[in-house]
C-alpha cells in the first residue's frame, strides 16, 4: 500500500513540477511538485523497509513434563509472515 501511494505521489509531483505551466500567486506549484516527489520517494523507501522486515519467521519450542504421568510433552510453534499479505 505505501509503495503504491509513494509512486502515486512521485507521479503527481512530477506532473506539478514539470508539466503544469500555471502560475498562482499564493503557491508555487513547482515547489509543491518537488515536495511531493521527495515525500513519494521517502514513502517508497519506508514501504520497502517495512516489507523486508515482514519477512522474518519465529520458531518456538517448549518442552514440559506432564505432572500426572511423567511424560515429556513438546510443543512447537512456527510463525512466518508472508510479504504478499
């Protein structure tokens, strides 16, 4: 989601910075375009970092002794994040 929105911001910023030739007294559209492009690049980088962070997996193994009959019980849990989700 953040990568797509970042690309959108870069595209809108490029349109404002390079393609729009309208001058408005109270705002500089070229500057707004550059700001949007920078914000879009930052958002793409943050999205990439968060996606890379999701690719971790956690495995937990616990061993306990059942107090009733003395059997050893092993429980395994595995959590793997899918980056596509």
